[in-house]
C-alpha cells in the first residue's frame, strides 16, 4: 500500500513574501471584457464539445495515474492492516514543524512547545500491526501537518498562509484511518491523494465495507459542478466544493434522494436520507470530458479568493486544477509539482527560450491543458492574436516600476496572459517548465 503525504509547496509563495500595499493591476491581467467569460473561450476552442476521453478511457487513465505515481492511490485495494513501523515512518516524515515557525501570538515555537506537539502524535505507543479503519468525512475539514488546530506562520504575525494547513477535504469523502493522536482528538488519515491529521469529530467510522464503498466507489452519485454547494442538515450548513461526489439512492423526476453521512456519539457512521432538487449545481455522474466543460468549470471560480490549502472555503492554484478535473472524472494529485509529473501528454519547456516556448504552446497545447512553473499551475484557455491566455488562482506577481521590483498581492482567481512577472523580474512565460494535457 502506498501511503504518502505531501510537503506544503512554499517556493512560489516564499518568493512573493514581501508585498506592496498598492493594488495596481499589471497590463497582463484581464480586468474586464469578453476574455473574462467562458463563452468567449468556448467559442474560440476548436472541437470544444468533442470528447477528450470516453468513460472507459477515463477509468483506464485514472488507473494509470495510480500505477505511475505514489501520490494517488486506490483506497479500495488497501490491506486491512499495515506494519506499525511503516506507519510511524510515514507520520514522522510528513508531520514536521518548520524551522523558524511563529505562533498566532508572534512568538517563535519554542522547543518545549514543539516537543509537546510531537508527543501528541502518540508514536511511542505505535503497535507492531496497525488496523486500517474505514471512515467517511461528515463535513468539510482541514488536513493538518500536526494534530492541532493551532497555526504556524513564516513571519511573526498572522497571515492566511498557515504552515500547518495541508489541504481541505469535502464531506462524503472516503478515507482510511491509520492512527489516533494521544488525546484522541485527531486521526492520521489517508485520502485518495493525500494524508495527514484531521479532526476526529469530522470523521465517522464504519466496519461495514459495503457501506464505506458507497463513498469510496459510488455507483450512483451527484457531482457538484458549480464552485460550491451548501445544504442544511440537523441545523448545520454542509459545504461542498466543486467536484465533490454526493451518493444518491433514487431519482424522482428532477429530485434526488441523497445520502448524508453522520457521526453518532460513538464516532460511528450513520446515514441521513434527504431530497435535493437537481439543477445546474449538480451533474448526475461526471460531466463529459470535453475542453468546453473544462473551461466552463474554471470560470465558475473567476474572482474567487485565493484559499491556501483550501482555507477560506476556496482554492489555491493546484486545488483549482484538481477540482475542475474531478467534475469530468479525472483524479489528479493534490499539489502542483505532483500534477506536473502525473501521466498525460507532456510538453517540456525548460530547454527553450521564451520565444520558443510561445511557439511550442501554439503548436502543441490545447485549451484545458495545464501550464506549470515552480510552485504554480495554470489552466490554458487558448490564443488570441498569438498571445496565450490562462486562468489561475494567483497569489502574486512582481511589477517593474522604474527599475524597482514591487510585489503585488492578488490572491484571487484571474484571467491573464503570460507577461506577468515573477520575483526575479522575468515573465511567467520565460519560467514555464512544462505543459501537460491530461489524457
């Protein structure tokens, strides 16, 4: 069994850590007009409604991802137990307190505080064999580096970049529980493309494999196709992000009897049936994998706030890409560098100059492909007047002002060209490493 967690990729944001208070826009950002609409790019896309892959081909592609990367696994093929020493090594390798981390009060994490956090992982009591328990998330929850809700920051003041925030997971998501923290408040879990610590209160356990498979491998399900969807259950608002799957048992006209996972007082899985109306928020099963659909899904996020590791109930650059592709049934790794190395058609740029990169994009890339540079991923929309355009969850860019390099914080999903500058003052285009077409 492959059980992997991923370090938070900080390179992109470290390079943009000093921001100007100015909010001026670069010429490369598209702030109004038709280029900010899905319809424009859909009409500009040849064969936009043609299937990229059939359902059978998508399943084979997902299997290839699982077979060729350690970052995406088939949870349903996992064993019942794992060697304790292996689990311990996984947790130790992924649950790391960064050097120079500050707490929410602006104080450096002291060694005694670090030691207390590490003891909470309960590794001293690791058994020789660890049962892998089946679980389901009952609400949107954070996956943390350590079993704590306390944040950590690179600077001595709070920011949205919590170093202990790995990612976020939606409700109704199947997982495996590998271990429990010393105080019992956190589980170390494996998702299909991530692992880390999650609040135990957000997970319901089950020993019924058939029940668990309704979430791990659902046969009837709705897919959230807008940026998010919320419903009320027992006076709680349940938030789903784009690409979430919601199992259903029956369709009645335009309504669906869905299954909501619940956690009882013993921490076990129960289920609540309720009816929801169909509509543009959902697709029954996955959307057809077309480039037109990929573009449409991307634009649902336009102008949404940047959400580091899924905070703010929003997306960072790589979850933006992953969520879009989930709607068409493609399950990618979580982080940008892992997505870049996933299976697909690859077009490397590292040996090319900027002019040749533009030529390669024009010759090889199609709308819906992903562009990569160190620590960042973008979705290609197409060309206009020989200029490629992208949509992406952008943290920042650097503006050249009279020879002075000024960092501009954006922190939202934008449409732009590739003339935006990175911290060195060179363009995004010049530092692209590759493009990948996921098929």
